[in-house]
C-alpha cells in the first residue's frame, strides 16, 4: 500500500482499510479588493493543475457588504485565479475580503 489508512482490532484483523489520501493543508491567504467583478491571481509555490488541489473560501467581510462572492477560475502551476464580486459596499471604496485555504488530497 503506497498510502492510506488501516485500522486493526486487538486480534490484528483489519477493521478499516482505505487507500484514499488524507488532505494536507498547504497555505492560507487573505484575498481583498475594492473593485467589483475583479479577476485576481494568487501565488502558491508548488501548486499544480493535476486534480489533487482544492481551494476553500470563507468570507471575512461582515457588516459593510451585501453578498460579496468569490469563485475559483482556474488552478495553474504555482497558483490559482479567482473572480471577486464585491456587491454593494458601504462606505464606498471599502474593501471586501475572503480567506482562502489551499489543500492537497
């Protein structure tokens, strides 16, 4: 078995056997912008577009924005790109921000 997890009972019998890889936290970033409908790139050394990478977003903006959104455009070598929509921001020109967590499975 190259990777995975095996759990055995007291009699050494396998009770759980999986060859799925567990994920590895790779990086955490804060993404912010004041411009609506913006495409941004984020550098993540070592990242590749090989199907084993994921990006999870959480909004950090509270109280000053109406429905800011972020979506992943693409993963590429050493980074990823996102599209950010700020929505209605008060006061005008305030930044919206998101936390981005990159992990690899």
